[in-house]
């Protein structure tokens, strides 16, 4: 019998928490809702004292996530934005960050509206162009934050090339792995120092949980992130930790269906007369298709598409029946949103226009329903 370190990802996910509660042998690891813990004596501890600093349920979840990504330490937070906010607190006034221009609007908002006022500067760059990234490096640059595939235009960054550039220029390399998860993409293999997740999305997968994750490749950096988390307090409660552990057990299975459905839907949309462009790395004409094949084991469940007018986009959203007009992504249910108004509404309009995030662009999180039903819903909404 192989040990857990040799198991495939699907097996390790299914076994989350199993065998961790040695006292009872519980298959489903228990929820520990206690806020505080008794000490055996002065100077002695069970390993837990106050739940902001550590909780048994959270510990099992964090150990699991670190193992899945191949990192040294993970910290889980009350949201993806809580995770990113804690990460940005690692830097100081005067530091400069290079950030993907194709990114979630909330990340732009917290950098532009909060951290910019504290002296942390950010430049937004096309991270699918490695030369553009290196050209953006300044003497005060401290980190590169990459979302790949990007949001909402699904651009694909060359992780190996960017990792090499970060090593050469001594930049912290941070990769947001929300769209693909460790099942499909492993940023530490390409030199990443920190992996970020909005665990609300695919890791949680059921639109019933809000959570975020930071995973550090090295123990020293992991200790720093833990210090920041413990000091500022954006922890994930034990009940939500348990819910996320339960969700992880089906992650591999869910992603298989997400990927298969998304490819089928993208191919159908690509042939529709009212669709002018489809953004999905699984399509052979996508500029990041070959790169995706090299650095990931699947193309994910996210796609965006451009229709012929603003009016058509609104018509589609109004007529959807199976697909829900809703923000967020990565759940088992298919969701569609209008990025220019919703998820990316905080990005200034001139910048949105430059990037192509206009009101004819729709983002679709393809769920695990029958693909033919998803396509039928799109067909009646478009026609």
C-alpha cells in the first residue's frame, strides 16, 4: 500500500481529514468551534490557545492545502480579498508591485483605493507578454502578481518565463491559481513563491462558502504570512473550514466535468453568428492554447464571449433560465455575469475600454449540468 505522499491528487483530495482524528477514528474530521483552550499547566500547551491563532479544524485544512499545492505552509482566510489584503501588508510604503492587467476588479480596487494611499504602488501589465513584465520592473519593484488564466479575458501567462524573470530580478512571484486549482496547475513547479486562491470559487465549488487561501513555498515566508494573519485576524471560522474540506473531496471529479462542459460550450459559441469572439484557452485558435497545454493539465471551466451589441448582452442575461445571472464563479451551477458593470466595475472606464472589457462582453462560469442543457439555454437566450 502506497503512503499518502505517493497518492495521486484525486486520492489525496478524497482522503481530506481521514485518519486525522485518532481519538475517535472519525472519517469526517470534526468541527472544533471552541474560541479558547485549556492549558495543562503554566508553560505547557496542547498546541492551541486561541482560535484566531490556531484551530484544529483549520489546521487540518491548511495542512491539506499546503500539501496539494506542494508548499510549506498555507493560511486560510474569511475571503479571497482578506487573503490578498494580508499579502499586501507584507510590503511597505514605497514598494512597487507589477500586477496582471487582466485581473479581478476587487484586486484592482483594494490596491488603487486603499494601498495606494498607504504608499504601495502598482503597475498593471499584460503578463502574457514576458518582455512587457521585465520592462515594467523598477528599482523599488518587490513582487509580481499574476492571474493566469486572466479574468475576464482568459489570457495565459508563461509561468516558467515569469518565474525565471522574478529570480533574476529578486521579485516575489505570486500566482493566483483560482481558475485552475492545484488539480490542473501547479505554480510552485514554475518558481512561484506564493499561491493565492479565492476558495469561494472552485475549491469550495457550491456557491455556499466565502474563503481565501495563501500558500507559501518556503517555511520562512509561510511564517511571515501566518504572523500577518494572526495579527490582523482575517481567519476562516471552523464551520467554514469543515465545509471547505468537504468540498475538496469532490474537486477532481467536479473539474473533469467543468472542463468537458466548457470546451463543448466554447466550441458551440464560437460558431454562433451573434458571437464575435470567444475567450477560452481550450480552443485551438486561442493564443495561449499551446502554452496552456504545456503548463496545465486542463483548460478549466471559465470562458468569456463577446456578442454583437450591448443590447444583445442584456437580452441574453434577461432571458437565461438554466444559467443564473449572478456574480462569482466556480460553483457546480452555471453563472453568467457582465464584467464591465459587475466584477470589474471598479476599474476606471478608460482602462476597461482599453482592455476590451465593454458591455458586450459576457463571462460564463460553466457548471456541471448537462452540457446540452447549457447550450440550449444559451441558444434560446441569444436567439
